[in-house]
């Protein structure tokens, strides 16, 4: 009498449906991941939308319906006050103080200061990082450790010494005085570029040196072109940081000739009318000040993430 074997394709077919619960668990996990991601996106985007909604509303409308999700009495009069396109009478009638921002002067100042800081930091930090990564000199690792320890020092501790230095140099209320303390090296910039320089094959530099190139020529004509991606990333991060800086420019700028956009927004808020804060104008000023860097970051976010991943920074 023949027997039927329970091994083989038939048995495999019987046990195959056992894999379905795992697929179901994966589907539930994916759904939860999407829900969490959507919630994070909403939490992230909501403040920006609320700034835009307030900037496009009128002060009277905000008072009458402060919880409305959509702009109340939608208009661009808040932006007109920021750009100085309203007369004093019109601004007061719209709930403003009658004052306006010298927007183009502040924009120029922010651009000049951020450019000076970025150019200086990238140039000097790249040379320092190359020195720590490739050159051999006595006490190099000790100096780098001490230099890296500066990352743990809060920046507020250096404000007073920097202020005294800038005052003694007679650079108070000037664009150069505003940029000078951060124009040179920063611990993060040196560490960031050093990580990349250490990943460049040393054989390439040795070949250039054997061909008669000097260390300076190797650095400028070989290493820097190869480090274009991380240098560009560092420049973008430095530019955004310098643009958004507030406390140091507030300490050293006293007039429109040196005032940057971040400080100008605070001055605009301080000129509140007797009826209350000009929320529409204030949010319009905030949006105008933040929009250039927001667009820059959105355009370069992928490059920044790729460069940081390549350098191995966690």
C-alpha cells in the first residue's frame, strides 16, 4: 500500500499563508510611519503658514477673528509698511505705528556681513583643517584637541571680550566690526573640513609633490578643488548662520548704516502703535527677513546632507 509524503511542494503550499501576518504587520508599521511623518510635517510647516497668514491679514481683522485659519481681510498692506510704500497716515489707519523699515539698506548690510563672515571662515578654516589633517608638527593633536574643546564653550561667554576688542579697534557701529569676530576660524568649520581632508588619498598629494609642486600649490590646486562639495556646504551653513545672527549685531549696531535685517525686525516691533503691536507688519517683516535663507536652504538641503554623510559626522 502506497503512502502519501507530507514533504515537498504540497506541504510548502500549506505553510505559505503563515507569512501573511508579517506582511500585515509591515503594512501597519508603514501606515504608522506615514502618520508620524505627516504630523511632523504639519508641526514644522504650521509656524511658517501662521506667519504668512498673519502677514496677509489686517490688524483689525486679526483682532476681530484671531483664530481664523485663513487670512482675515486679505491684503498686502503689511508688506507695504515694511517696504515703506505707505504714508504715515495710511500706516496709522491700518494699525501701524507710522514707521517703516529701510529694507534695502538692511538687506545690503545683511548681505555684506554674511558674505564677509562666510568668505573669511571658509578660507581660514580650510587652511587650518588641512594643517591638522595633513601637516606634521609638534603638538598638533594636542592643539586640535584644545581647539575642538571650544565647541563646548557657549558663544555668550565670548561676547564681552569681543565687544571690548571691537570697541578698542574703533569698529563699533560698522559692518566690519560686526563681521570681524566670526570672520576667521570656528571649531565646527575646522572639524568639518578636517574630516573630509583626511579621506583624500595621500598618494595624490605625494605624486604632486614628486612632480615638484609645493605644499601651497598642492593645497590650492589639488586639495581645494577636490573639496568643492564640503566647502560649498560649509559656506551655505555659515551664510545662513551669519544671516540669522541677532544678539551680536544688536550689541554693536546703533544706526541704520550698520543695522541688519534681524535687528531691524526687532526695532520695527519696538515701534508699536498706541493701539497695540502691528502684528501684520511684524509678521511681514519676519517673513521678508527669513525668506532668502529659507529658499537657500531648500535649494541646497540635499547637498548639505550628502556632504555631512560623506565626512562621517554623526
